[in-house]
């Protein structure tokens, strides 16, 4: 029998983590990629701005790539695209708002002539051996989609991020019918969002938040400052609605807030009366009870507008004693500390702050258990792969699938880089491909490796000592020095004695090198390093990075 062509599903990111989602679907000479996101660095990745997936597999198989399809416009789904486009040129398919937000991003990176194709729900795209269809889902950003990819092996559905909101703000409901239709025809595999799998029940509708806003806006006497995610266009809409209802003008603060809201408004995803949104410089023309400020910084990000307002470092917005601050988001795991720092900072100044646990000012954009079961029951997949979650989420989602009747052997808890090979009736894990993360530091991509990170950690904890010695090349003797400079280690003026001692240690080292006729600069440097390290550790139990520099004369 001839070798059967297999469908390969390869998650290059998004498994065992929440972030940098990217999944490869490959059949014969065709590759279709779903999403291409970034993630934020962990605490120990000092000085790293963002983290993107390792795409060496895609670079190696460049000529097979028929297109990148996008589920929605969140950073963990589109954030890595500018970096990847610099390596791989490929057509990109997405809904209108998703492409609008992406376009903004590409402009910042000066990327032109990118092939972008606006897709409508229900439209069928032919990308190599794949038929691709976008299906409307509801999420915390408008224009979100699940993707159905049909190859000769069968139909695979990737839910993207979703919740089942029966009363969405825009009125555009999730297309449960189409999912059911595909389910009836037979779905080979389902890859489903696991973010909220640990929560029982249903996620509340976005529209429930609107009531709380209307009440708070009605009662407030001073200004209202609301922090939320810029991309949560429906949330912003509800804040604007509450402002208009209470005759308040709206000021936007924070670069991403202004950018995203401008794109969303231009494309018709936000509706407000002319004159509702005013320039930040016109604020003083209004009484404080006529103003609402929508700002970034709901995660307490150090450079964000809200953090700067709270610490009185914002250039245009000064806190007033009767301001009401509303944080309309919940901290992403890991951000709890920065958020509570901002909240405490505000409370200490006597400012009233409302955050999630105090009132219903936030609902999640992800499906809870019952919604996940609904998705499962409609799609009825033969094979199930939980995605978009940490290990604990994936495991729990797998258990739910098994409870719903999926045979255990048909459920695959995968890791980034693993290859799932499928035929019409079988699925099995094959060999892995490279995966992992690439660190982006400012404009540099991938030039920060583990050694650089180790150095940064070392520097941040113990500081730096630079030893400068001038040596006579011919005689192999010290011409001047050693001089010692320290940064982030000890305050020199108070530790003059220590520095003197250190200088003596280096001098001795140099003398003994001279006696032993050591002329090799790198050998001398390593002697300096060893002796100084021993001295510093025995005297003050510190271990700074030591950088000997030898200048030749
Ligand atoms: Zn996501
Ligand atoms: Zn999302």
C-alpha cells in the first residue's frame, strides 16, 4: 500500500504557557499557520522586552507556507508577526479589526507591502491543500474567529480565544450554528482554548459590566479614571456609553489606548457622539464632574499612564482628592504585585479605588467549564488537543473532554514543538521540531541568549567592578594602575578602605604574575578575577561581576 499522506499539527507556542500562540498545520507541500503571538518576559529575563516563538522550523520550510491566518488581534496572537515577517514573507488573512491592529504594528516597524487579506466570516479560502473558513466567536476583542481547516485528511477546528456571550455588546453573536453544522459533518480534531478551564459555570456576558459603570458614573462627584485593556473595545464602548449618559467628556490616556481606539473608531467598531472624546489638553475647559479618563495601565505596568498618574509623574493628569479610579481588568497571573502597588499608592493618597473584587467591573473573555463543554458537544471531535494554557489547564481540559466521552487515547496533551501526525482515523505523536523562545531586547532579535541573561542577573544582584591596568607590552610590567571602578556594588566613598584593600590585592596579583613571567593578558586577567573574587567574598560575602581591562602601552 502506498504511504498515506498525513496531516501534521505542530504547536510552536502556546502550550504549557499562556502566550506566544502559533500552530502549524501541514499537509504535503502546504503549510498554513494559525496565529503568531508574543509573550511578555518573566521576571528573570532582565531587560528583555518581549518573547517570540522559535520559528526555525518555518524558516526551513518557507516554500511550503501558503499563509498565516489570524483568530483575533490580541498580542499573544499577533505580536510576533513583525519579527517573523522580517524572516518570512507570507500572505496574512484576518478579519477587519485584527488586520487594522496589525497594520498599526507593522507601521511602527516600518514594514511595507505586506500582503494582507480581509476575510469575512463564512468565506472559504483555498490555501494550498487546505480550505480555510473563519467562524465568528465572541471574546474580549471584536472580530474574533475560530478557524476550520479542511484538508484531505479531515476538518480541524481551532477555537481561538472565545467565550460564549449570548448578549454581546456589538450584537454580533457567536456562530454556534456553523460549529454544529461542521460537527455533524464530522470533525477530525478540535484545538480549544483552556485559559479558564479551572472555573466552573459560565463566564458572565460583557454587557453585565455596563450596569456597574452606569451606577458608578452616576454617583461619582469628581473625575472618573478607568484603566482597562486598550484592545477591549467593547469595554471601552461601555465606558464611553456611561460617560455620555452622565454628560461627561472622555479623555484617552496612554499610547496604546489612543492607537487602538483610533483604529477601532475609524473602522466603525466604536460609536460615540461627536465631541464626546476630547483632547487631553482641553481637559481644563471642563468641570471635574464633566470628565472621564480612559487609560492604560490596568496591569500596573511601570511605564503605563495609570502608574504615572498614581505616582504623580504624569505630565498632563494630576490626581485630585475626589477622583474615582476604576481598574476594569483582573491582573494577569504574575502581575498581582504591580497592580496592588498602584492600588496601594492611590489609596495612600486618599483616592477612592474600585477594583475587581469590590464590584462587577470586569468579566473574563474566556470560556468557563460549561462553555467549553458546549463547544465540545457541538463540534464532536474525534481527537482533542487542549491549547492556550499552562500544563494544569491542559490536563484539566483533557479530563473534561474524557468526561464528555472522548476516549483517552484520542486526547493529546501536547508540548510546544511536538508533531501530531493524523490520518482519517488515527493520530500519533511523531518526532519533535525545534521550538522555544527568542528574546527581543529593544530592536535586537535573538541576540540575548542565556549567557547574556545570566550576566544581567549577576549584575542586578551583585553589581560590577572594573579593574583597569596599563601594562608595558615589551617589558611585561605595570605602567600605571591598577584603578578600580565599581557600579551597583558598594558606595565608594563609604567603602574607600575596601577599595584600597582591593587595589592592594590586584597589585599583589600583578607582582606575582610578573615574578612567574606570565605575559599572556588573558591569563593575567583571570588571575586578577580569581584573587579579587576570593578577597571580596571572604571580606564582605559579595560576588560582583569583575571585569579586568588591560591597556597596552
Ligand atoms: Zn490569547
Ligand atoms: Zn485573546
